[in-house]
C-alpha cells in the first residue's frame, strides 16, 4: 500500500471493521437523529408563539397553548437526553471495540513480520501506532458517522424550512457555504500533513526514550546523561515545531469559521429586517429564520471544527494500513505441510544468501549434509556468515539460491510453526520476558506441567540457584532478566529449550559473554542438551568445540575447511591460525 491510495481507498478498507457492530452503529445513528429534534423544533416553537402573540385576533396566544408547547418540548428533551446518553456511553464503547479489534490485528500482524522488518523499524514508532494512533481512530470511528448524519439532517431540514419562509435569502445564504468549504479544504491539507508528522515524531520520541531507558546502565556508566538529555531535547523541540504548524492551521480554520459566522448573521439580520419592513415575512418567521440560521451555522461550524478529529483519525488509519500492508518476507507456501517425527537430517544444496537491500552475497555455493545426531561447529572470522547460515535453517531468512532439506523435505514446503517447533536456539544475547522464572521456562512449552518445568531446570543446571532464591520459581526476573546474572539467564534459556525438546539445536556463541566459572557450568548444561540432537554450534571460544564431529571453517569465500579438530590442526590452514591466535 502506498500513501497515494487516497482517502476513499483507506476508508473503504476501514469500513469492514464496523461489520460486527452494525446493530449498535445503526442505533447510535438513530439516536444521533433524535438529538437533533430539539434543535430543529425549538425555532418552530418560537415562531408559533411569536406569530400567535402578534396576531390581530384576541386570544390567539393562550396559557393552555404555552403549556402544551412546554410539555411537548420537555418530552422531546427527555428523549434527547436518553439518546445522548446512549451515544456517549454505548457509542463510545463501539469505537473502543473497533480500536481493540484493530490493535489485535495490528499486533498479530507484527508477530508474523520477518526479522528484516524489525531491522529497519523502531519499536517506539510501532508503539505509537499501537497506542496514540488507534485511540484517535476510536474517536473518528464513533464521531464521524454521527457528525456527518447530524450535519446532513440539519442542513437539509433547515434548507427546506428556510425556503418555505424566504426563497431569495435562503438561496443566497446557501451559496455562501461553498466559500467556507473552499477555505476549510485548503486548510485541511495543512492539518493532514501536520498531524501525520506529529504522529511520526511521537514515534521518534518513544523510540529514543525506549533506547535510553533500556540502556540506562550504559548511559550512567559512561556518565552520558547530558548527551541523552540533549538528544531528547532536540526531538522534543522538533515535536513542538510540528505542533506549532498544526495549531497555526487550526487557528486559521477557527478564524475563517468565525468570520463566516459573522457575515452570515449580519446578512440574515439586515436582509430579514428589510423583508420584515416590507411585510414579506411575519415577526414569527423572522425569529424562526434567525434561529434556523443559528442551527445551520452551528452545523457548518461543527463540521468544520470536526476536521481536526477527522484528520487525526484519518492519519491513524493511514499509518495503521502502512504497517498492515507490509508483507512478511517469510511465510508459509500454499502447499506447505507440517512435519512430524523429525530425526534432524539436514542437507544444504548450493545455498547462497544475500540480504534484500544488498547485492553482495553473504554466503554462496554452500553444500553440506548433516546426519541425525551430528554435532557441527561453525568457526571463522566475524562477517564470515556463521550466524547467517544458522538463521537460514529455521527460516528466519530465506535462501537466495539453492535449498535446505530437513528429513528430505524442502523447509520452504514445511509450515513455519512445525519447522520452528522442531528447532531450538540458544543465543549469546539471552532475552527473558518480564515475569517470573517459571513463566520464562514455560515459554518453551506452554502446556507443560510444573513438574516438567522443574525437570527442565534440573537438566539445565538451574534448579539449585532457582531454589535458593526467596521466591524460587516465582521470582520476578525484571526487564530482560536484569535481576539475574549472565550465567543464570543463560541456564534459564537452556531450560526453556530442554522443555521444548527439539530435534535440531542451534547454539549461537551461547557462552561467549560469560565469565570462566559461568561458562563451565553453562557448557555442562549445553552438553546435556546436545545429547541425541543434531547440533550446530557457532563458536567464539574454540576450546568449546574441540569435540565436535565436524568443524566447518567459513569466511567470505564460503566453507574453506572442514574436518575434526585434529584433522584441521594437521592441515595448518585457516583453523590452525585461528587456534594459534586464540592461544596466544
């Protein structure tokens, strides 16, 4: 989707969100019409009383007549109050339901987007779209149908009644309305641009706040608080500048409306007075005409001022579909099927890979056959493609050329859920969710029992330190597990994979960030985890992969060496040089 789609296209796509709530919407619109009744009836009441009071016949205006009119109006006001309550209460809830539905779809779509999307987008921007943008859509979805319908009813009804009073003056007044419309449309373009920019900048502020607060330990360790404050100040000033433009446009809009109101009123007062002097209209008609003109002007002003809510809501809809129309790069093929009873036999046939925004190949011509239960180590200089190769197996990225087979099936023909449920990944940068230790381990198998979680922790060597904590498995780990040490977090992540029990295991430099003591404990856990599985180990410390069945040495040319530790040392090639550098 492009922003060039236009308003009609966006609104056409947005309308289906009303479908589950059509009964509520129709009742809300019916109540909106009822709330206009009092506004439309009051001028007729004034007209009736005034004409009766100025009539030549005696007794035309009586106490009984006044009482009857008051009772009718009070009944209408009760109906108006009830209708207004429904609009404010149930009508707003309809908008809230629409917001919840859109937020659910938005979040669900975010879960399906590929790694490359998150490499190019800031989380703060996405948070702004999920919160502020969709709140404005709620206001738009509720008020827009009401305001438009009320405007049409009052506009048409006032026109019919005013035409019955004085045709020339009514035509003149209604011909002035397009002039206001011209200026409103012109200013609306400024508002649309300002509101869209405002949302984008809110996203930038959110992103910078998130980045600064999540990295607060780094900020304070370098004593760079003033730098972060300055960065925030600049983003905040940009936001203020955008707000200034928006309020400038709103100021012009309100000025145009007030000037238009004044011109219309003085025209009606002067021209109506002239017609009254000539006897072309009665005093009651004149009073009613002034009141209906007020209704008309209030309607026009209300619609013009609703431009702000409309543009804010529309900007939210626009930004919503910008993300919803991003296609996941990695998704199930139409003929994809689940895979069962995976043994872990993996074949790479002439595999090449390049990132979508680059023409440079990261991997090329990779041929490899890994038997079930084999332990394959990947070593080489940074940028050699080790992590990239491991990311291709669970289809975090798709190969540019060639294919990868799991148990003889092209992984692109296997459903993503089935493929990834059979592959476990232990990374250097452990991510623990905000919650308890138990919840974080359970993430590996959401339907596991408490006993299974404890057994997984024991296998990962984590049960002992967990039990020593005051709250045990219910211990809150903090944002990203900040309350735990690196070794503790890593063993929890290993327990999570033990619980998942995958056939294929990828260890992405899982111990490189740990101290020696933590590394030894985690290494023992990893050795237990690796038993009976097909394992790919990306090694930073070469001492951890000496027992691997096969060691693959990768650089920019691809796989340049392969063999076990003894064989590669005997060749005295790339691996030998890496080993010597590590020992020196």
